[in-house]
C-alpha cells in the first residue's frame, strides 16, 4: 500500500492491519454505486415559477441529457433530482464518469446543461449558479453518508481471534465493544459517520497516488458486525481515478516548464 506521510506510526499501524487481513484470508469488497454530481441552483420571482421550472426539468430531461453529454466522450447523465426551497430550485445532477474521478468533467457537463435550461425554459430566472453547494463537494454531509458521491464501497474481513490477539493485541469482541461504545459517544457530538479514525490513512494514500486529497473531507464510514469476528466498513463517497494518463501528460509538461533555464554556480 503506497503511503506518502512523515508519520511513521501510521505506516506501522497500516502494516499491522494489512498483515491481519492477509492472515485472515483477505477481504471481500464491492462497489455498490458509482456516480459524481454537480448541483446548480436557480432563483425565481415566485414559488409558482419555481414549481413550474421543476416540472419542466423533468419533461426536458432527454434534451438536458443530450446537452450535457455532448461535452464529454465519457460523461453520462444518470438522473436529476430537485429540491425546492422557497423560490429557489436546486438540481443534483448525477453522472457516470468512466475511469475518471470526474469532478471537472461533470462541471463542464453541468455548465452545458444549465446553458440549455436557461435558453429554453419558459420560466425567467432572477439568478442562477452552476454549483449551488447542494452536491456536498468536499464537505461532510448526511446526504453523502446516505447516498453516494463517487464510489460507495463496502468491505469485510472475517478476523479470527488468534490473529487479532497476536497482531492487534485485542480480541474481536473487545474491538466490537469499543465500536458500540464509540457509536454512542458519536451521537451527542453530532458526528457524521461512525468510525475510529482513518482520515490520515486516506490522505497519505491519496497523496501517494496523486488523487484529490481534499475529498477526504466528506468520506465517511459505517461499521457493522453480525458477529464479533465480522469486521465490515462502508465508504459512501470514495473518489479516485484509475486512468490518469491525461494528468501524467499535464504533470510532465508542468515539470518541464519549471526546470531551471541556466545552471547556477
């Protein structure tokens, strides 16, 4: 596991965890959902106009999808959800983005979608923005916890007591007791997600693999255990790219531009 960090204890901790998983026969994992979203917002003079605009969005979905998907070979508009707050309409546009994390991709697609909506809707807006803070981009939110922004991933490992005691110095039952105790403590604190602590591990992994480190902000985890040896997690907003060739080309060009033009003596 590549980790970019100056925290030696972090590397040692993840090494123990990886060894425990390997000695337990590995883990099972699944991607439950995969989507990236942008959330434009529109303001109208009256609530009645906002309601009519929301109805029009549903009717115009095929044309809006075509406008968005013309901006990319890979972006596919999956759905548009709307939320009406007074005379404001917020749209959450969810896309499939192929092998890319897709945050820039969906921004361009949504820009085209908004341009089409502004040009063809019969309702006149008083204002609009391409991103109106309804997508939970790089923010912890209940919306991200319950749904998906990126890949919603779940994984489990069946951890034998002998392995846990030898490598982690705790029994699986004691680890489960701690999780239950911590879950109660998380409730009055207003925490989103119930997990021990993994932000530093994710940040180190993202740095080492060139991912968007700020996305750690809205990744949350749920732990469940059907028995003391079944350790399961759910990450509802994991965002990473598998195909980064376009970024490597840009980085190579940037490094070339930063090379010194003359040798200093």
